[in-house]
C-alpha cells in the first residue's frame, strides 16, 4: 500500500519517538528482540539498538534506538505490505503442519528461516513445527498487525500476555448477520 505526502501513513507517527515527530506508542519491546535466534538477519530491521543512519533513494534517515527500520520516514509516506510472500509461505507451512504433512511444513518453513540467515528447522513433531512457524511469523511480520491475530487464532494470548485475563475476549464473536443467515 503506497502513501504520499498528501495521503499519509500514520505508522511513523505511532512508532517513532516524540523527539523525532512521533508518539512512540508502539515501540519494539524487549521480548521481540529476545525472540530472535542468534544470527537472525531480521533483528536489526525489527529493533534498532543504536543510532543508525540509513539511506534510501538518496535520502538519509537517522533512526533512534528502540524504533524499527520498517517505519521511519517523517514524511509519513512509508509503504505498508498488505500481503507478503513470507506470509503466504508460512501459512502454507502452518496448514501443512496442522494436517500432518511435516515434509511440506518443514520445507516451507525453511524457506523463511534460510532467508533470515538461520539453520534449517530442527523441529520433528507437528507441535514443534507449529511453534517454530508461529515464531517465524512473529519475527518476519513484526509490526505488520499479524501477531495479535495469530495469538487469538491459536488461543495463546494468556501464554504471551499473562496480564490479559479476560479469556472470553480470546475468540472473535460470530457476526450476528452470519448467525441469522445460518
């Protein structure tokens, strides 16, 4: 999804610190940085740990610690990926693991792990593969609005967020229109 100076994205505004023109409401937490395996090439993209300068299309941007390299343009024209190849690959992997096709699941999962600079998955069981697939979804799709829905879909909210105690909110309600139609 493309944005421009006249049709602005709000990602920078919510991600970037106040000193840089944002509100820093959604900064990377320490748990996301810690979730990256050693050697994961996505870590410096997902979590900026020191003042970093990037140059994109001839323009330089200085990124502050505690931000992300995904949304950093104060002109608020950062692009947003609606659907990514990695998401499709990981969805195939998860579906294969859920149905017992462990070879397909591992093959698809390793496409993403390899691209991130990680060794092939050592998971042997379906449950182990699903755990690794969900971790790769969290890291690969960081800040793209997927993690919360993955937690809800897999009923793992209380595991990831123990302070979230309203378990009745874990599952989405069936829309009234759908109930009436059936």
